[in-house]
C-alpha cells in the first residue's frame, strides 16, 4: 500500500500562484510515476501533469507554460508549481502514484484549488 498526502491548495485570485505538494509513503517502488489530476464540479477528472522517477514529464495543453511539475525522489514527493492561475483551473487536485510493474495505482484524497476572477 502507498499513502499519499497532499498539501498546498487554497483560494487565490486570477493571475496568482500556488504550489501543491504530495508526499508518498508506504511500499514505495523506486520506478514509479507520480502526478496530478484535477476535477471540476460536474466534470470528469482530467490529467494535469505527471513525472516519472527518471524525470520524464507530461502535461495537459491547458497548463503548458503555466504549471511546472517536479519531484524529489529522496523525499518521495511531487510538486506542482502553478502560475498565472485562471478561474478555469478551479477544482479538486488529486495526487496520483503509479507503478508499471503490477499496474498499481493510488490516489490522494485531494486538495481544493479555487481561483477567483
């Protein structure tokens, strides 16, 4: 089992910044992918960004140039730096952990991000 604890959400005005953190603990595999998904009210959960333990990143087109994902493997922690936030970035942000071997995936409880216009 892997436990994920998110932090860093909150309320910010449009154009502002927030930094999300997610710390993983438990049965950690050295080769894994961590990342962030988000879900707005009434919408499906969608990919924001992911990063492998080797540092390869993916991100949604809607956040390119504004959000940066990074990780500290020694701390089993992933970060999401969100700049130039827009009201449409509002939603619950979920931390994601995936291990290819065995196909295990885990989710955090989510942290609310609200961007006011």
